[in-house]
C-alpha cells in the first residue's frame, strides 16, 4: 500500500473515528459502514469529505485533502476494508 494511503487510512481510523465511532459504526456523526453508505454515490461521499456538512459538526477537509485523497477515502469506506 502506498505511503499516502497508509496516512489516509490512519486519518480515517483516528480523525474520522473520533466522531463517527472508532469502528465507524456511528457516534456523534452517522455510521460510515458499507451498509450505511450503500446507495450513496462515491461523488456524494467525496463532496461530504471535501466540503463538510453545513449545520453539522462535519468539517470541510479540502484544506488538507486533495480530490484524489477524498476519492480514495470514499472507496475505502464503501469497501469496508479495515485491517
């Protein structure tokens, strides 16, 4: 796995996990499990990552993540591959 993907996986597990639950099954934020994301297009998930959700605790990550990073995270979340 490329180094950047390891960094992104760490970000998901720790930064995203702090609100969405350490297993991403939900917490302050909604679950980010494959079943919870089923039916949501990758583009939608990428947009939430990059732009956040106004009126919620979900921040925009576009200052720290590229579109490619957000795409990788969206695919990672939809695949549910946690190792």
